[in-house]
């Protein structure tokens, strides 16, 4: 059973574009459909979630707080190593992890995860190693698609639907 989802940010939670304002502020956009599924995972099902990203952004910190994501690691160069520490803290195994990523810095983590996903627009190197390639692009519902796959695979779909319809 999957107990922990691990999310990359740029290219998965977002479309990978980074916009800077004239004042130097960074802008990112998140998909509300992804957010609803993540909130169901954390708040309704009481499951764990982690964001592990190579960049650092106050915007990502805010999004993690909004979605009750308790494990947030930014500025990470070795995602596999950080995830190993989370697994020790939570007393989980790699088989209990579902992860999504889109580029080479996600490769080792995705290779070890029990269930791995890539957005439709991920690098072909990543698409070649994951279990599931989403039909949706990063920032456009790929994480929602990942979670709906997990809900269906582990017979959580009815409970997910009953919370919203």
C-alpha cells in the first residue's frame, strides 16, 4: 500500500516555467485539480506527502502549507538521499512510496520508488524508467492523474468520490 507520495515541483506541480517580475519576485502557477487530490490524500485519507525540489521558493513553502504537506525539502541536490531520510523518520519502505518527477535530478528517486510516475512532457530518460506516464503535462493535472491512479489501484476511489460528490 502506498503511504507516501513524493512530488517534484518545477515540471510536475508546475509547468516548469519560472517568471520573474521587474522587482525580482518569482511567480509559479499550481493546478487546483492537483491541489484537490493532494488535499484529499493528506487531509481526508491521513496519508503522508513530501515535496523534494532542487530550487528554493517561498511560493512552494506556501503551497506545501496550504496542502498540509509535512515534508518539504528545497534546494536539494540528491533527492534519493533526502527521501531515504524521510523513509527512516516515517518507518516506511521504498515499496510504500509513489513519486513523480520529470527530469534527470529525479532519476534515482524514481528508479527506487515502489510506484513511479512522469508527466506527459517529462524527459524521455525519465519516461523510460517510470511505471506510469501520465497523459497530462506537469502543472496541468499530472499529479491529479497520479493520485486518481493510486485511488483506483488501492480501492480508495469510492471514498475519494464520496468526499466530493
